[in-house]
C-alpha cells in the first residue's frame, strides 16, 4: 500500500485528531480540551498521512513568536501533534512528515522550528537539540521556610475568578515575554490555554484557583494553582499544585511564593515546571527538602542556519567560523562565519578555515543560551579546530537568564 501525505482539510480533523489521541494512550480528551485544540489548529500547517481512507499519521505546527537572546521575538514553527499509528510503524511515515514540514518552513522563509518531545530520543535525528530545561520540585513546607526580600508587606494579595482575571494575568505575562529566551508571545486564542481545567484531569484537586498580587492598585503578579486536601494519622497532609507563578519583580513573586507555601491544610507545594534559575530556590531554607529535578523541555531546530544565527544577539563579541553538518537539511551544511555582539550579528557563507565543527543539532541546543558549547564539547559533540574559539563562542552564545518555555503546545 502507498501512503499519501497531504494538508489537513477541516472536515478530516476529527479522524485526524482521533489518531493522535490513540497514539497517546487512547483516552479521549474532555470536550472543552478537544475544542480548544481544534480552534487553535492551523489547518494549512497540519499534515495527515493517509492509507486509503484511513489516517495513519499526524503532524502540525503553530505560528509562534519566540523570544531569543537579546529580547527579539522571532517567528518560529511550533511543531506539534506528531504521531504515527502503531499499525504503520517503520514505513518512513514520520520521516516523510518531518521532511515535508522542514521543506515547507524553508519555502515560507521561517528560520526556526521548536517542539516538546514525548520521547526525546526521536527528534535528534531530524536536527533538533534540547534548547531549554525546566525544574520540577516538591517543597516540604513543614520543614522549609522562606526568607522573603524587603518590601513583600507592600504587596497585597487577593483571590480572583480565574476567567475574570484572565486579561490582567495576560498583561503580566506579556510584559515578561521579552525578558527570557524561550518564552512565547501569546497570539489570539492562546489566552484560553491557562483557563483549561477539565475536571477529569484534576486527580482529586480543586478547580484551578487564582491569586493576584497588587501594588498601589496595579496587578504586578499572579499565581494559578489548585489544592488537593489529604489526611494522614498526624492530620492534614494536603498539597498545592502550582500551574503558574509570575511576578513583574522579585518582591511580587516572593509574595506569591510565600502565599503558596502557607495554604491551610497543606504540607507541600508541587512545582511542575519552572526556570532552572528561578528565584524560589534561593528563598527556601533547605533546597534539598524541595527535591528539584531537571527535565528537557524545548527542542530547537535551525531551519536556516544563517538567518537563525542573525536573528539573536550575543552577550560578548564573537567572530567564529562553524563547519556545520546537517544530513537532513543539506542546505545548511558547510562553513558559516558568525560575527556579532550585543547589538546584532551577521552570519554568511565562507570559505575560510573552520574554528569549530559541529552538527546543526548542537547549534539548536546552544541557540537559546541554556546549553553551553563547552558542555557539548565535553561530550565530544563539538570539536575545536582553532585554539580559544570554543570558549569565545560559548561565552557569546550564553544568556544572563536561563531559557524557559512557560507552557506546552
């Protein structure tokens, strides 16, 4: 049988999405969740693989604006909803969808693609590198105390309806987007994502709650969370599940963390995904009692090496020639000279001798400043060909704040 790969028609969405649900365990999503993803689907950027009338593969992309080092918002394709039916594995369907996606992105002039991976081992062969990480933690609030900065008492907190406070929370979010690489500017429709709270996904916790932080009448932060009440022989043993905490300054954010760590009838705060350099880690009296763990989040693919490297700035002057290997997108292969600093950059083809040799996957990993080229070289994934070039480039590619993806897609 031959498999046809074609752009998704809106009339095919239910069958297409059903294949995706089956690939991720077969548990149907709540109607409101399914409707949200249908509304956000960009049909002209969604692909289906068809075996006759049977859909056997799915892949899509969202049109995002991604913050890169230097604060610019760069168009990036958010690759999503990728699956292949278990009955049609090892037939090249995934490869054909990845091939078509990247060719289409190049034709459209987009230089970046990003994704979150259910199985990270899959996407390295298509040139994606892990560009950002996040911390997961469980704060033992019976044993851990918070030392908050001066000024916290000047921040007032009030409970707010999740939906009614959405505009105020989105305004806080929008102000923070340019400050951290890896964050996504929310386009119309995406403000609904933080409000999605299907009862079947709560695992015994409360509906999602909201607290606003205010100073002089202005909203300067918010927390979205849920409370799960539990009891042991010693008494109340509930937990606070943190969905999002954002403050416009350290004092506002500390006030929110203090609140979350003092909710009645709870003894722990469960943090699902926070930046690896998040300030709460320095507020707690004993970080070991918080059990922080690291997880990969955003995988980055440079679709056009020259344009992507020119789209960001560099925290130190850099003048380096990369010998790039890219078997999946051969138009990127060869030598590229990057010159740049904090004001801008130029990256062009060159015949000059190379200073560093690496694959496009390593460039993707280092692109947002969260993974150092020195670290990749320690694993044998970057080769230094000119003495001193590795440190020079690694320092330049760094970011003063760690990249972070605030929500999935």
